C-alpha cells in the first residue's frame, strides 16, 4: 500500500473549509475508499503527492496537459507574459492571434469569443443559439456533460453521474423543462424527437465523442443524423469539443467525422492548463453577440494574457511536431492493447474505447454505446482495478465515468510499466 498519511491529514483539514474538501467533486475520490492524493508538483508524465509518491499520470488535469506537465516552453512563455502583468481587461494582439490560429485548425469557427471555462463556453453558445433562433428549447444527450450550467445539468455525465445526481438539485423545473434529452447514439429516438419538436428547438448540443460517461465514440450515422435533422429544422448544431477537441484528431471530431457544426465549444487544451475556453462558429450566429448584437455575454478575465499565452504556446508546440495526434493515438492503442491482454489473462470481461488520445475501459461483457450501458458496467471491479493501479503508482481518474488522457510526454517505458501494473490490477478485479 502506498503511504497517504499526509494527504489524509490534508483532506481532513480541507473538509473543514470546503464542501467535500475540494473545489470540484470528483477530486474527492468518491466511493474509492481512500483519500485523494494531495498534489505537490508534476513534470512531464509524472505527478507527485505531498507524501512523496510519484505516479504516472493519465488524468492530465482532466485533459489539458497534452504536452505533459510543466512543459518548459509553455512555462517560459507564461513567465514572460506574467512579467508584463497578469491581466489588463483590455484588447491584446494575442487574442486575435489565438482566434486566427483556432480558425485555421477549426475552419467552421469563423468568429469566436474567449471565456474562462468549458461551462461558460457551452452556456454562452446556447444563449447565442437561442438569441439567433428566437427559440427556447435545447436538446442534449443522456450522459453527456457540458459543464454545470443550469439547463445542462439534466441527465448529465461526469461528476454528476459519479455522485448519482445527473439531475442537480437547485435547477428549477422551469429551466429543466426547456431541456429535452434523448439517449446518445440513438438515431431513431433523436429523429422522432426532432419530428415532434424540431421547430421549437434552438440548439442540439452534443459531445461528438462522449467523454463523460467514460469514452463513448459515436456510432456510424449518428453525427450525420444530427447534422441532417438540425439543418431541416433550422436548429443550431453545437459540437462541445471541450474535451475531444485537439484529441480525437488535432482538428477535432468535426474533422474525423467530416461534419461541420454551426457552433463549437473548446476548452482544456486551449488554455494550456490555465483557465481558458472559447465558443464560436458561423459568422451570422456570432454576430448576435454583444456589442455587435443583442445577446449579452462578458467576462472580467476573458482572454486573460497568461491563459492565452499558455494556449498559443501549447498549440504551437503541438503543431511543430509532425503527426502529433497520430503519435498519441498510437501510444494510446499500445496501452489499451496491453490492458486488454491483462484482462483476458485474468478472465475479466473488458471493453476498451479510444478516440485519438482519449480513452477508457468498461468492466462489461457487452459493448457500451450509451449512458445506460455505461451504468451497467461492474463498479466493484472498477474500484479494485483503480486501487491496485494507484498502489502501483499509476494515477487514473477515480470514477468509471471519466475518460483518461495520453500526453506526448508519456514514454514507451511509462506505457510498459503501466501495462505491467495492469496485470496485477486485473487479477485484483477478477477476485
Ligand atoms: N464540456 C465538456 C465536454 C467537458 O468535458 C467539460 C468538463 O470536463 C465541460 C464542458 C466543462 O468544462 P469546465 O470544467 O472547464 O467548466
């Protein structure tokens, strides 16, 4: 067993002053039977806690750390930017630079606005869609998580699913009634809903590769159906690529599946580990945003110089490495192949999913296509697997509903060590 004495004490102290002792629920290690390691520092593919345990990290701050932690070029750029001030609340040239860069990578984003979190990005995109269409209703998919905005905490994934509260208390019935929900990957259910209500729906919002009921890629024809039906009904199609952007491919899920959404939300990687996100899309929709239009949205720290600097540097570093996304995809595939072999050896039924450098496993005999399937996976086996991996210094997300992330910093040796650890962890899961 690893020694978590200092983390345990720090957690007890934190619980006195913060709900659950944390600033985001899943960090509290719900249902895992051990305190969360409190983190001291992280470099490359490794993260170290205050007890001095060092782990190979596949959480990567829940996605942003695609280059690995404390990448020297990113840190240097942030340091230089910080010397000039940490915030201006006024326009800077670098904000146009990141918008141009993002437009190059995501041509469907003709205009964009920066915000501070993925939550803000999705909330603001929905407001824009409602303002643009003059309609109230939105449609989301069960198990997709789009941040904690009121209208999106309905049948949500991620922490909401982990804690068994996909429909949050505190969301008014009035708000929830405008959110329609259908199962992910269910083309007939979606088409039926659009036939019945399509003309009242402002926006369909989707994680084109779901990453908050663990990793669930779209079935063939699903995203095509979304595009076709939304076009038919004049509904705005929003791809929430906060997680899968730059990971499914560098150009996102929209490039992998050749679907052009009307709007896209980005986050995580575009802040290089600092708080930044963005929403954008077709010019005529974005022209509805203040000051050009009547949809109000603003932010004291939006386009913050440190976050924008970290984002630009991260994207540039990724672009400088030929086939960056393919390299990460291959590392991920190698890892999952090893995990699957370990599961087979131990006689544990395992489903492995991957989309580029995001990945996850389900302790399940049948494939997982939606939230219902994800909930049917074996939670006890997940816990045994998770604890065994942690004890072998492999840092995974402490919930079966969370996706894992590969970074460029993960070496072949890291992957080999992680596969070796999986042998034992799968035996634990089999008990
Ligand atoms: N959208 C997706 C797909 C996400 O995965 C997340 C967070 O994990 C969000 C939105 C919310 O982003 P944030 O946590 O930055 O508010």
